C-alpha cells in the first residue's frame, strides 16, 4: 500500500440534490455490473468528496489533485468507518466531476449507486433521512508541498512547520497530486479531531521533522533549525557564526548587567556615606561628600551614554554646566531608563527571532552548539 496514505473527512456533505438514473448513468453502471439493471432497481446519490479549501489539519487539495481523483473515481467503493472488509461494501462510485463553488474554490462531486433490496433499504432510508451524511475519503497522495518554500514538506529540505507563521504567512501543505483513491467511508461525527487523518503515520512523520529541525550533531540540522525560525542562512559556516554571535551577545549582555549592578551598589554606598556625613558633620564634610556624589553621578551618566553609543565628549561639556543636583539626577534617571530598556536585567537571549519565544520550537539551548 502507498505509504503516503491520508483520510480526509467532510462533515455533513452528502449532496442534497436529488438525481434520477439517466440513460447515460445506467450505461456506465451496467458496464460495471455482471448483469444489466433497470433504473427501478438502482438507488443513485451524489456526494461532495473533497475540495480545495483549507482543512483542520492545515492541508489543501490542489485543483489538479481533484482532477486526478476524477480519473480514479469509477469503481471506488463505499464502506463504513474505513473498515476494509468485503462485507462492509455498500455502494460504488461510477463517475465524478470538479465544480467551482460560489466562493471560488473547487469541489469534487461524485455519484454512487447501490441496488435496491431488503439489505440496502435501511441504508437508503438512513441517507434519505439525513442520518448517513458524513463521509471521509481514503487516498494516496504524490507529495505534500510546503506553501512557504514550495519544497516537499517531509522528504525535502523544507525548514517550515505547518501552522506556524513566517513573514506574516501561515504555513500549510498542498496535497499535490493523488496517486490512488482507495475508498469513501461513511463516518460518525463527532469522531476524533480531524476524523479521517491516518494519525499514527502522520504524527510520526511530524515528530521526526520537528526533531530534525531542532538540530543535532550535523551542520545541516542546525541550518534547518535556524531556517525554521525565519533566519536566512547561507551555509554551515554562516549558521555557526550566527550561533556564535548569539553567544557573544549573551556574554556581553551579562557583562553589562554586572557593570550596572556594580554601579547601583556603588551609588547606594555613596548615598549612605552622604547621609551619614550629613548627620555627623553637616558643614565641610557634607560639602565634600556632596561634591564627590556630584562627580560620581556625572561619570555614571557619561558611562551610560557610552553604553548607548552616544557622543560622550559633547555630553561632558554639557554636564559641566549643570550645577543643580536635582537637574543632574533627573538626567541620570533618564539615562538609567534608557540603559535598563536596552539591557534588561533578565535578557531573553535564549529565544531567537521567533514570534513565540516561549514555544518549544523557538528555544535555543546554547549548550547544544559548540563553537
């Protein structure tokens, strides 16, 4: 069996239009039977099998894929709950066509027949009563194509994950070509979420791709992981330089954080000395301590300006003309806020360029990359 097997459910999509057996239909049906049937002996019903709209699993049929299914439609069997048993066969598709819906999307409509007898009458009654109306198609696809990079989603070098956003575009997969159409099944709703997906194989393939994109010992895994985060990577050396840059930025930010912590501690100590001097000797000692605090504050402002890549020489000239302590502290507070904003105490250096730094796929563990 084709390993690229999917089942796609269409809820409440037995077509409601009535259809009598025409002479042309009867000729097609009788070409599939061992004896010729009359129109009175047959029950014919149309069904919407699938369409080009996005489904719940992030897949879309291309119009070409629907055309492939038209060519494969004749003889496709109807069963129940995807149970592949000869005793479960209920009806057969004898023709299909692609129609354009009012929303501009395309739909695959098939027609099926079953003989009228005491065994099929309960099924016919259930269809007419609207009880049997949900269907799921089982088919083999040629390729799942990534909507972002247009590569094979599983078999190629596609670095994207279905459902994630890249440059404002949500990634999904095109069902690009249908190689076989196994069956149509009546299914119950509600079923498991995404009823009709071949979950065991699908989830296994998704897990393998996620593990591959997280990176491993090979440079190619690292490249694919960086691409999954939206980072443009040229080659393995470029990928390693990016990770090295992240590591250096992390270390630099940690060093700046330590410097700021030291400055704050020194400021607190100087302020404490000033308060103590004020209580003990409110005259000459207070003046000396105040002058020292004034000079230290100027130096701290100049240092913070350097951290912000500003022209410190010009700032020194300006600060010499500031003689009011309140004005100086106001300037210092303004620079402190700028520095805190640029170098927050808890830098998110481990996250990397993704829209959701907290998600498992967006975290970068620097320990896994040795530069």
